[in-house]
């Protein structure tokens, strides 16, 4: 029975962590009516399992790195979220603008909207699947940024692609991300060359937005390609926790919702 209570208590700790993003030893001790030393042992055990990260006086949620390296492998996940994000991004595009869509599954959904409801814009992309979607509407002005085909064959990056991008001045750009850590002021991806491309696009664009499903606010890639304060906004599908909203506001970043 004691072992069952231990499992229930630790499950309760993880539930609170998922809801609030952090927990405090003192508060957990009062909630579960056990000693603070007992709670510390619980947190230690959960940290060894990779389920949280201990901090002074408590613990925070452990950020995930799923190592989903190929875009094509997860284009059919979170489909509704991506459509909602695409709808919010679509409203930020104005006639006569140059729009850059980089390698991102949310940008695939945005490309579908641009085909169905074309705008008087020039669209630049380095993602093959986006090019294939846009090619369905011959009235769209489309420019492709070629170069070296990446490992997952989703699109192009490397020196030639970067050289082409360096000559552009997009009015608005939409960038994908593997993870967004608002509290640490970082946006990450997996591949360094991809990150270098994204950073260049942000630097050259008048307005730059990261498009990311809400779950990516708790995941990480391996390469931080920009900080939040370089962006015009973060487009996501549902309102983040209050502390994340406050942190974004501190960096002057607008969180844009559908």
C-alpha cells in the first residue's frame, strides 16, 4: 500500500508539473502531507527517470527532444493545429509583398491557403513540398531557393542557398521551429545549416514570425538559431501558460493566436 501511495504521489507531482511548468518542495510537502525530505527523494527519482529537472527549491518540466529529423515523417501530425496556425499567418500577408516560407510543416498548410485564396504576392521558398503545392496555381508568382539538397530531402540549404537568400529583402517571413524556449529566449532546430538559413531570413526580412504548435513550447532541437527578441511574433495554435506569455511580453514578442 505504501508503494502504491508513492506511485500515486509521484504521478500527482508530474500532473502538477505538466499543468504549471514547475513545482516547489515546500508546497508539495503541504499538499501530500509528507516531509520535504520525502518530496526531494521523489523529485530525485523522477529526475533519474528523465521526467523532470530539479532546481533550487523544486523542479521544472523536462523539455523534450524527439529527434524527429525528417519533416516528411511528421507532416501528418497535429494537422488541425497547423491549419489554425496557417490561418493566423495568412491574415498577416498583404498584397504586393514578398513572402518567404522556409522548411516547415505549418508552412505547408499556409501554402495550401495561398493556392486556394491567392494574393498578389511573390512567394519564395526552399522547401520542395511547398513548391509542389504552389505550382498547382499557375497565377502565383513563385521563386525557388535552390542549393544543396538536405539529408531528409525536404528542401535546400547550404552555401548556394544562403548566397541566394542574402540578396533578398522579404516583407514577411514565416519560419519553422523544432522548439521554442520562451524562458531561455531561444528558438531551435535540428540541423545547423537549416538554422543558418533561418537566421539569415530573419535578419533580412522586415517582419519575421515563427510558426510553431503549442507543444513545441516544451521541446528543443539541437541548434539555437535565433532569440525571440529578433522576431515580430510567435504564431501558435493555443494560448500558452501565463508565465510563458509574460516572458514573451518581456522580450517584446507578440503571441499570435488563430
